[in-house]
């Protein structure tokens, strides 16, 4: 049992490298030994050496992957199928493509969530500076003129003074949040919290659907039955409990004998047009091509949805920032201009 935690990128790289070695006619044990020799990190060397010894002892490749303890169940299950039909190299190549696409989707999702968050943080910092340090300067100017900040500006000044007194506590809280965000487990928990509440609609719903259909397509291509492929795909679909409920509904329909395209239609996993295409492809014997094409299109739609979501968030944050900062400055400057005109 190895304690290495593999990312989707790591799984893709390992599967692709081992697939190329197998396609070159190298035995799995020898291929893993070569990977260990080329590795510079001791933990990875131990992983590949342990797996190579397992192959040398006569264990099948799927069992070696499973005993390593760091590969997803989805990889081990599909390797079982590939080993039984003598297509381990092809299955590894397909897994590498799948996890490479998934890694790219994860990066886009992180970017879609991270950049607006950073932009919002900058906005809050600018507003805090305006309330805590800029408004007191204008208050001094009004005081020299024998007045004080009028109306809304005066209320904002009082709010800024409260923030200034609480600034050490606020900074400590923000530092704690940043430290917690650096912990992978905390980030995953925060993402699950977000996905449970808002991950079943919008761009996230398309991302989950893309993951499910891609995993389903790969399972069917590897020789799994519709129910087996759907069971594995359901475990990789996403973090949303609502989406997981849709996956369970698909499994229940398949268990009762419902056709795959009907199950996907009834749970709204695919659009009616895609389901009709899938139905026709089953009749013509080209269902594997159809499901791959549908998976590629859904992934493209998911990526476009993420870009559109980011494209809507950025202008909204900028508009709020401009409106807030401009409104504060106007409430301060307009009365000051009137006073200066009266004096002049």
C-alpha cells in the first residue's frame, strides 16, 4: 500500500507511459522497472518498484494497480476488462486521454472560480482603504471648513472607523482563511459544500454531465455492459449530491431494463436530440461512435459554459466596484464643491 496521492495529471502520465511501453512489446514488469529508473522522486521510485515486483511475481496488471492503493477504482476496473480481452495497452491509452481531458477541465474550473474570487478580494481591499484612510482625509477638510461629512458619507466614515478598530481581528481572520485554503482537504471540503448547493445547475451541471458521459463512453468502449459502465461513471461524476441522485436514477432505470438512451433522457442527462442519435446508433451498430461524439460535444459545451460564466462575473464585479467607489466619492465631493462655490 503506497501513500502517494495521485492527481488526475499523474494518473494520465502513468497510464500513457505504460501504454507506450506495452505497445512497444515490453512486459508490464519491465516497463514499470524502466519507469522507476527514470524517476527522480524516491516515493515514486518505490511505487514503481513495488508494482514491478508484483508483476514479476506473476500478478496481473489490474491486481498490481489495485494493490498499489493510490489509483482510482475506475482505472482498476477498466484494466480488469482490458486484461480479460487482451487490450491492456489500448485501455491504458484511453484512460490517459480521459484523465488528461479531466485534468484540463479541472484546471478550467479552478480558474473559473479563482480569478473572480481574487478580483472580489481586490475590490474589498480597495473599498476598505477608501473607508478607513481616504474618508478621514475628507473629514479633516470639512472640519477646517467648519462642517462635517454629510449624509451617507458620514455614515460610511463611522463604518470605516469601526473597521479600523477591528482591523487586527479582520487581518487575523483573513490570514487563517488563507492558511486553511492552502490545505487540500479544506479546499475539497469547501468545493463539496459549494457543489452540494449550486453544483447542479449552470456551468457546473454541464461539467458534471461531461464527466459522466465521458466515463460512460470509455467504459462502453472497454467492453463493459451499460449498467457496469454507468456504475463506474456514477462514481466519477462530481461532488453534487443532486447530480449523484440523477446518477442513481439512471442506475435504477438500467437495472429495470430501461434502454440507456431512455434512462439518459428521463433523467435529463442528455438532450432529446442526443438521445435520439444514441437510439439510432444502437440500431445501426455504431453506438460507440455516437457516445464518443456526444461526450466530446458535451465537454466543449461545458468549457464554453465556464468561459461564459467567467465572462459574466468579471464585468459584474467591475461594475459594482465602479458604482460603489464612484458613489462614495460623489457623496463627498459634491457637497465640498458647493461649499467652495459659496465661499468663492
